[in-house]
C-alpha cells in the first residue's frame, strides 16, 4: 500500500472563488484521494469571504485561530478557535473576520472540494478595468501595417512583428519614438504622429481579432451587474471604433483613452478616477491586462491584478511583479468574480 503523508507547509496557497486563501492539505491533486478533501483556509483581519454554496459537497469547518462571525443560511453565529461548524449541501455561508488575528480553519469536504461546485451569491469585485490591445483584442496587425507603411515612406526596411509588440503599451509618442527616432528628431513628434494617424486611420481594423472567451466573459460580468471599463494608452476613438467592430462596445460603461487622462499607465491616475466616479473601494477593483505597464498600474493603485499571458505579455513580469492572478485564458476571469 502506498502511503501519502503531506505537509501543509509544502502546499502552495491560492485564492479560491469565495476570496479566502487556501492550502490544500490532501485531495486528488496531491494524494490518491477519492471521496473527500482537507484544506486550510485563512482570512486576514477586516476581510470577509463571499457568500457561496456547494451544491454537491458537505463541509465541516474547524477553526484553529482567530475569531469572527459566520453566516450560515439565514443565521449569523459567532466563531472562534476551537469551534467546529457543519455546512450541509446547498447552504449559503460566509465568514467575517472581526478579530485582530488572521482566521485559520481546517475545511473537510465530502465529496472532495471542486472549484466548479462553488457558486458565489455575490460579486467579489464591483469594477473591472481592462487594458485593450493584447487583452481584449489582437490589433497588432493594423499597427504593424501602419509602421511598415511609414517605414516605406521614410525609405526604411519593414519591421518584424516582435518589434511592434515590444513597443506597444507605452503610448503613441513612445511607440513612434522607439521605431522612428531619427525622423522624430528631424521632423518633430507632431509631424511623425500626423503621418502615423493618417496611415492608421486606413489600417487599424486590419487583421482584428477578439481573443478567445472575451465576448462570453464580458457578457457574464455585465449580467452580474459589474461596472466594466477600458483604460488604454490608445486614442479613445480607436478603442471605441474597434470595440464596435468587434461587437463588445455595449458591455462597457466607460472607455478612457490617452486623451482622457492627465497621466497615462503605469500611473494609477485612471484607476483613482474610476474609483471616485463609481464610488468603489480598492478591494472591489480588479485590473486586467497583458503587459508590465498594466501590472505596474494595478500595483501603483493598490488593486488586484489579472495578468494574461496570451497577448503581448513578457513572461519576466511574473517574477518581477508577482500579480495576484495569472491566466492563459480570458475565460478564467469568471472563476474569480
């Protein structure tokens, strides 16, 4: 017989759909477990989980540290270290940490815990802010074609796609200065920008593609009543026109382009502006993007971040900034809201 002996300290923590931090002590992911699971959940002082249910699983919570209260069905009870609580199938429940210590509890679940058997009854976030290029849509072809058109006008050779991708995200001034430094110096920034916009007006829809699961996920978030916003270093008219072309424009409450903000990403100005406009707290905001500038913006604003690896992402960002969530599929956002 094979013996399974796991140490909680060796288990990597993750944030589950209800907002608690989980360490899976023993389940099908790390042992030959068939019908149950055991995990430790923790919740920092002042926080609360989302009210949620498990349609199939029965749970037992055993509190090992801290104190607070717990909603169980229609009843609210006081809980503290040493208490055990039974949660029958389908019973709405949530925890409030009203004490000074982190609440820790052991959670036994039978059948075994499943992410897909967890159904939240309230939104974790009220405002979702999205980057645009490389996050919602792949619009690099139009930008690439514009850059090659300009290169031809300037008597230069064309660019590789990677060169274009590496320069996207910092704003148009930085983009053209990266690709055409000599022309900017000789002609001036305004002249080069004028040439760019004339070409981009013709090419910006070229090769446009909405990333997988974007439309379905935006529709779900919209239906949940979340406020959805776009913050881009691109001009607003292009963001809006591309969204209309892609069929996603109506999901958004607001789009902010480079001309709509005093300071562009990675400055947190746009996040603070939207936070004030929609009267939400930092913990109620999720920022979604695919670049270092997006992760920096979220960090600078003090809000949670989803880093998407499928767009124009730089994998080194993961090590440097450690975003709260890292997804390779836009659809996975549905699991955390």
